């Protein structure tokens, strides 16, 4: 890749302009460093990915998943001509807004936040990057202008426009999904629309930038392969069971969530293709050789999925540098279906275990009771940052949002500890 940058000044702009402190670093290297050093990223070490932290000796957390996603995305993006630091920043930041207890916590917080617009982990990521993570503030003596931050307010990490765009998986507000207005997936809350409009200036409505499509596929690749690896190593997945007709029927019902346009026969072909590979596991006994084979399985799958996307994208767009809105990542359908089947394997054999269902039920109660207790006692019980926001709230919606923001910044352990202090042991 040559040294000339395909990114214009508009892509490298920050919401609040600021000078370089040290010459020689690119704008996107600065972005990557800011995310890596953020408290919000560190917090993900204590946040559930699939298995809750401390439930096993070496669990994958939201942090390890984000690091693995970043490694996949950096290499795939670089191969296609993106700035690797930019793609890595998008990957590192894509899950930074996810709350305690993973998707269970997200669903519980959405219910608790129904009177202030709901909760969505991706919208919370934008909120953290542009408001909640303290790094930069807008000058207090400036006159407000359209799409500029309110004078004196926090602008979070103050990342570049391209970095924020690369971390935005769902570039629309709630109810504005371009194809499905009923979708629960969205990327911005109503009171964060000013910065969202700024970062999306000049972007086609509802369309992800190229770097975000690389991030999105890297996310799918990382968690589908690693969740299966973890399930096999923990003994929850029996490779032989995946050949049972009855098990396959149940598995493909789950896979339809991720590939709703796929027939069971297509999904069966996808699983057959994977099982026919020489590196596909026939058994797992926990030995050193079996563990090495498991790591090879993960490497083979990541290579298979990324190379297929790289080749298909190059076949459509040619050999040039692909950035911003010049292209969209092309993932061949057979590979997408293979990934969907792997996701279904993790759901059926890891996430749907009876003990996990019981745990998720308890976690939903913890979040609901925390939200109720903090709402009734606020600003008491809130951290100083959120207590100040609560006291300055213009209405009940803004006050409730401060409570939701507080809960969303907790780790699994700190959520349980705060619940025990405010509500009592469960």
C-alpha cells in the first residue's frame, strides 16, 4: 500500500478542532490510542461476552472479543486499502457501549429506559465516544452553531469523523431502519442527533461506510468462530451431535435468525461444507493435541471467511484502495450461511443451556431493581458525574437517561455489588 492517504480533511476532522500534541502521528493513530487508553474499553474486561467473567478460568469477555475483532478487521481492512488504524479503532470501539450481563443486560435496560427512548448498545457506544468518556470539552465561550457541540459540554474522546463512522454499525435512529422500521437495532439516541448528523455529513442515508462494513463482518467472524471454540473446549458442544438429523433440525431453526432468507437445505449444505474440511473437529478430549487442533480450527475459519470476502470485494471493485463510500464489503452467500450456522451452534449448545437461562433471568431482575432503586434515590447513589447530570436534567426523560447511563457503565461484578448495597443480596 502506498504512503498517500485516500482520506480527505473532512474524514479527519474532529467535532472540536484540536492541535496535534506530537507531530508524526496520523489522525487515525491518535484515534486508536484514545480508544485503547479509555476507561470504557477497560471496563469491557468485566463484561459478559458469552460466559460471564469468573465463570471459567479463561473466559472470553467483551474486551477480548473486541481485541480479536480488531485484529481480524485490521488485516482485512489493510488488504482492501483502508487505513488499518482506522478500521482497528472502529473494531475496538464497536462494543464499547454494551452494558453488564451482555445482551441480557441490554434487553433489561431497554425496558427500564422505555420512558426516555430505550436503550441499545450500539447507540450507547456513540454516546460514550462523543459524550460520556471524559477526554475533551467544547470551549465554553463559543456561540452555538448548527451541528457544533453545546459550549462547555463534554465531547468524549473527540475522535475523527471517519473513526466515529467506522464504529457505527447501524447509522440510523430508532424506528428509521432503511428496510425494517420495526427493527430494534439502531445507532443513535434522540439527544445525540447533533453529533450523529455531524459525523454523517455527506454520507448516503442509512448506508454504512466501507470501514464499518469491514468492522461488521470482522465482528461476525470473531464471535462466531471463537464462541464455537469456547463451546468445544468447555465440553458444551459435541461435534458428533451435529450429524444428528434431529439436532440439525433444531439448529437450523436458530440459524434462520441470522439468515432469514435461507432454506434448511441451504443451511445443511453450509454445515456439510464445514464438516467435510480436514481441519473440522471429529472429537475433543482436552489434550494438548486437541487444543492445538481447536486453535487451528479457529485460524482456518477466520482465514476462510476473510479471504472469501476479500476476493469477492476485489472481484467487484478492482485492485484500488477502497475507503469510505467508494465500495461495500462483498461477502459471498455460502460463507455468510456458514457463519450463520456457527452462530446457531454457539446459541444452541452454549447460550441455551438451562443454567445459562436461569442466570439470565436473575440478571434481568438485578438490572430492573437497580434501575428502580437508583431512579427513586437519585441523585443519591449515582457517581458524581451522573449525579451532576441528573441534577441539571431539564426533564424526567433526561434524569432517567442519567440513571441508565450510570448502570450501563457498570461491569457485571460492580452491578451485582451496587445491587447488593442498594437493594440487598439476591
